[in-house]
C-alpha cells in the first residue's frame, strides 16, 4: 500500500543521515521567514530552540542510535498550550507577556521525543471562534486561497501545516477547533476522546469539552502523533490515556464495518458538500463497508447546549484574569477594583466578553434552571443518542462543516450565523467522543471539503482505520492535502 505519511519518510531520511535535522529545520525556518507574513500562521518563532534540538537529533543519528517516532520532526503548537519560558498568549491582549512557569504535559512528552518546535501558532482569542479572526494578531489565512480564512480556532496550526510551514501541529478542540480548520485547509484533524490526551497546561476555555489533538497532512501522521500524546497523566483528573495504538490498526480490512449515517447531520448542509459525502458513501460501499441509516432527533439541541454550557464554563475559567497574576494590567486606575475592571475591559476582545456575559447570565439565580440545568439534561440526551447509535454501527460518517472556508471577515457580520456553522462539530464534544476530519473533495472554487468519522469512546483506532482506508482509496483524487515544495 502506498504510504502518504511525511513523518516516517522524514524520520527515515534523518536516521539514515541522507538529510541532517539541522538542514531540515532550516528549510522550515526559511519558509516561515518568507511565507508567514502572508499566511499569519505563526505568532511567535522558536528558531533557537528548534536548531538546538535539531543538533541534538543529528548527534544521536551520527552515533547510530535509533530515533523515536517524532524525533527531529518540525512541528508547531497552538498558542494556548503552555510552554515553560516561552510566551503563551491565547492570542489575547490580556495574556500578552505571560510566560508560563511550567510545560503542558503534551509538550513535555514531545520534548522527550526531541520534537522540533518551530513556533507557536495563531488562534481565535481563548479558542472562541471559527475563523481565527478574533485573534489579537489578526486572522490566519488559508494556504489554498488567501482570500479565505484557515478556520478556527486552531487556524494557525492548519495554516502552517497546510502551507507546509510545519509537518504537524497540536491544536485544541472544544466545539470543532481542530476538525473545522483541518477541513478548511484540506488536512486531517483528530479530536480525541475526552480524557485520552492530558489537558494539563492547556489554557482552559470550557473544561468539560476541551481536548488537545493533532492536525497533519495524512491519516498516518495524525495517528502517529495521537499515539505519542495519548498517555495517562496524573496531573489531569479526567485523564485516562488510550487503550490500543491507533497506528497499528490503520491497515485493517474494513469489509463488513458498519458505517452509521444519521440524517440530521445532512440537513441544511450545502449541496456540493452533500454531494461529496454521498460520493464518500459510495467509496466505502466499494470497500465492502455496510452503510446503516438512522435518525438522531436530539442532535437538534446540540448548538444551544454547546453554547450555553461552553459559555458558562468559560465565564468561570476566565475569572482568573484579573491583571494581578497574568500578563496585561491596565495602566491607569483609581483602586484595585477599578484596576480589575479596566484590565478586563481593555484586555478581552468583544467575542470573549460576549461569551463571559452569556455564561454569567445562564448561571445567575433565576436563569440557572431555565438554561444551565436544562442544557445539562439535554447533554445527557445527546450522550444517550450516541450510545444508541453505536449499538447499530462501528463508526459514524458526517460532514465536518456545512460549507467550505469562509471569505475573510465573514464571521464579523453576525455571531449567531457563525455559531450555526459549528452544527456538525459540536455534538461529539458534548458527548466526549473521538472524531477525525478527513479531506473528501473540493468545491467549484477549488476549496477543500471535509468529512468526519466519529467513534464510540476510545475508539480512535477504529475511526483512523476507516479514515486511512478512505485515504488509500482516494488520495490521488479527492483526498489531496497540501503537498508543495522541497520540504516534502
Ligand atoms: N467554533 C467553536 C466556538 O466558537 C469551537 C471553538 C473551539 O473548538 N475551541 O466555540
């Protein structure tokens, strides 16, 4: 079977010393120098660290020592993943100048593998948004068409990987922020099961939804990164780690696999996205999978449930930014109360303020039962609906986004219209399930279309297996990730 992964290919070149890691790293750093100004994918560079790590990898390869799977591979982290001694801003003015004193667990794991961190990437402020345009650094652009956004909130990671300014990156997904930008940029984005990857050191947006995961340009690469980062961590009380390595299962035969299609996912999606998904169904049928169709009526509550609960959690999580402990502090104030008030008024952007207000509203006495409690109850309904679905099928197939990449400034028009575009991604966060977005075609303008494969809890291996088989069958046609230049 033809392999499309870049990580194994590069790792082979490094260990056989056909290419030095320093050389490889410099190629990426040079590309960032010339192309990041256009894409706005990176918000900070870590060139010294990258070259220092690269030299360490070269020394190891020179001694003939075996390299670890991600060793020496140039990558990036979304700027809400804490990096000790390196500014971590969540692309918010309120965290400008904040330098964490500890590392996120995922970054600790990657450092042990000598991953080459090139820089931190752009995102919507505190991961709230769908275009990365709520970033205080401005939006990250789509490498397929720079009049379009890369998506959000992990838009910087997708822009960097899609523009070949990193081999892979880690993003976070609370309501679609890994899968939606991956879909917009023609990439593979995996949102793991809640609890599969440690959230320690991920700056919290909505803690019962947040999960870290990879964005890469092939299923194999996403699986390799997922396998490396999905380990139990005692520092995250919701951590469980994974059960089986996903990369070992990629080539399994999918004949007889039951693929569930819930009709609610297909209501209101654009015609060309629907056509692409119908074609995917035909591909799976030709691979011997069985399509099982059913309804999940409670999915219609997903958007209000997500926006009520995520905002409630955000209003609590963001209470800590008081101008004393982290980053920015207002310059002029009369007393401590005034300082906190001015810091928050000047430090947060409009979208973050909107969500804090919405969150405190749904949690306030008198409204708690009507909104927060009702949403919690409906969350249970959605969890049950998925449980019922996975009694009938092995994996589910759905669109990732009802459309393709937005033009710039689309999300500035109407927040509710933007929230509605999250309709296909939020259900799995509500239920804590894993889902991978995979490229499955292009629209008339040449913009990538994405599909999701959704699994039961901790069934990452199964969805990645189904994704891999689709990639193998269609890579030369509909599954086309960015594959430009000498950087492989
Ligand atoms: N677009 C969604 C939101 O605005 C998802 C964000 C995310 O997953 N971090 O909340």
